């Protein structure tokens, strides 16, 4: 199959590239940027164009994709610090991609959304048919993207699928990749910070490798019944549990200073739980001292009444039962090996 991946460089998109190439598919990339900034796994063809370029039509004709995947919520081209401007650019980019996908006349379009389309407290697991209630501008933009995909699918009768991924996490390559709870707790622990966690903040997780398998299955299946799926473990956890796990795993270890991703000039903060070891270690690149991990126990808070947000994966599991339980079995095996 011909696969067109649309998104900026990230660990996630590279795992997807590896998966499709391993399975024998031809992978092309649309970077969303006119400058080739690198950071991608090697693909058959890389198109360095912004999403609003007039060349998008020619790219669809050249790549001739059977499956197009727009990384949406996980596209590193969109920096949500300036949310209002980014929201407009995000929506117009999706509209442009869908327009040329429609005129290309073939294939499946997959839009990656997230649980950010839901805000507030949900005592019950959230099913796909629940009305979205975003609390942030990014969440509103993602929800608008879901509506656009649904409308375009109904209007054009094309195969357009939305996947809502909940709390995606994986192994980061730099500090910049630590943008969710687990990896942020790990980074803060390595910096010697005392973790502050809210036991009232409850959610479910989705490991990156599992997300890759689930996404691949939706991409290559011959037929699917729905136009939207929640992708989640649906196993409830909370910040306090995760903070305790991270603290327990780090406790008693002697750690070298972590490379923050911002160069070698980063100074370690004093009085944050780190103590210098007397002898200098053989870190000739930075000349730093090793530090012994002696940070304090996590500080556990409990918000009242708390917020629970867990996506139900029932629809996905029912339709793709084999791949879901196969991935869960592999994950359990890896845990036992560790």
C-alpha cells in the first residue's frame, strides 16, 4: 500500500514510519514545512511543503496514497502556546488536506484527535457518541476538526476516520518530548525536584507502541463499521499513583546529570534534593559531577471534587479484538521480562 503521513518530526511519527516500512508498505511524508528540518526516519519520498501550499494537490497525485494519516493533535508543526493563531492555522490546514484528499478520488483519510476534546468530570467512561465539551482552545480546535471530518465524510461519501488517542506516552528522545504526566515526572525527578501530584486527577494511559499497532490495524483493514474510535487502555490511574511509581523506580540510584536538550550550559539547581558526590566522574564531555538521587517523597494533593476522564475503548475492542488483546499480551510479556 501507498501511505502518506502528514505531520512534523516526532518520536511517534517515526515509530509509525518504522511500522509501515517493516510491513512492506511504501511510505511518503508531507512535512508541513518548506524547510527540511530533519528528525524523520527515512521515507520513500519526503515533500517539504506547508499545508496551505498549492502543491498539495500535486503531492496527492504523486504519492497516490491508499491511506493518508494526518497527525493532528500530535503534529509538532502546531505550537499551542499561541493558541488562537494556531487554532486558525490548524483548521485551515485540515480543510486544505481534506479538500485535496477528496479530489484525489481514492483511499482512506485518518485524523488523529485526543481526549482533549472532553473537559470536566466524567464519572462514567466516555463513549464516542458523547457530545464533546472542550475546555481549551486546542481542545476546541481538535473537536472542530472532528466535526469537519464527519461532515466531509458524509458529504463526499469518502472513507474518513477519526481516532481519539488518550494520554499518549512513550520513550522520549529529548526534554522537549516530555510533554505529558509520566515523562514529565521522570524529568522532574532527574532534576531533583519533589514531585507534586493530584490524586483527584484520574485518567487512562496509552503506550506509544500500542498506539502504533492500533493505528496500523485501522489503516490497513479492508472494512470498518464506524467513522470514529476511542483508542485508550481504559484502565484508570491517577497522578499520585504515577508519582509513586516514578519515585520508587528512581530511589537509591546514582544518576548522572541528564541532558535537558538545551545544551551543556544548563546548571543544576541547588537545594533541590541533589548532593554532589565527592569524586568527579569520568564525564569528560561536560566535566560535571555525578549526583546521588536523594530527592524527597512525592507531595500528594487531592483536589475536590477531583476530575475523572477515561475514554471507553469498547467500540474499538469489539471490532478489532484480535489486535487489541494481541498488543496487550505482548505488553504484559515485556513487563514480566523487565
